[in-house]
């Protein structure tokens, strides 16, 4: 009987546990097994989906009232693979179902003695991830951020909404901000 190749074994074996390597004498070789397993895994693993929306040195104010509104401060897309960020619609469309790490950071200026809130939304529905920032009485530039793990389905749209504790609304200007999504592999 002829020796089997790693390809033969991968096609026959339902799990990686059954893959083995041997030398010419028929003994199992740990080094060969490790090398062949890494080659098999590398050939069959796609890079995770990821996407980023950014603003750098922004100067456009957005009015936030007690009614949540989509955060429109993003002016450019960063790196992406699979997921699709849009600086026009200010959101990221998910291509692959999975668990994603999400990170939002916003350095912004705003009116004094006002609390601004930013929350993640998936298909316009508020997710638990969010952050609050109360500006000083004189107004200032500050930063807020949130991070978390989110289960997302292909086709869902992810964005950030903002609001303030002022009925009439107050302006906030995103100076530097990022929304980053990275798929957690093997989920």
C-alpha cells in the first residue's frame, strides 16, 4: 500500500486529530506532523473580516438633543477586509456572520455642562455598548470610548448614535474618532 499524503488524509479525515505524518520507516514524526498541520490550517484559514471608519482633525459640529441621531463625524474609511465601511452613510456593513470586537473612540469638543452619550447600533437598534461624557462647566474637548464583543450576522449594518441631555440640543465637534470592527477568528 502506498504512503498517503497530507492531502489524502485531509480529504479522508473529518478532524485534524486524525492527521499524522511518518518517516520512511513508518514511525510517526512529531516535527513532520506539526509542520503538516500548520500547512493544512494555513491553507484553509481566511483572514478575519475587519473595517474602520475615521475622522482626523475634524471641525464639523453636529447637534445632539435628547433624541438619538446617527453620529456623522466620520469623514474617511480606514483599512477593511470583508466588511464594508462607508464614509458616506457613516456605517459598516457586515459580510460574514460571527463574533466581532468593536471599539469606538471619540475626542470631541462640546458645550459646557452637557452630557453627551454615544451608543453602538446594529440595524438601528441600540446595543449595550456605549459611553457617556459630561463636559466641564466652561466647555472643553474631551474623549469617550467603548469596546465590547458583539454577535453580528452577514448583512447587518453597524453604526454609532449620539445624544445629549439637552432638549434643545447642543453641538459636539468630533476632532478625532474611530469605529473599528474586527471579527474574532474561529467563532
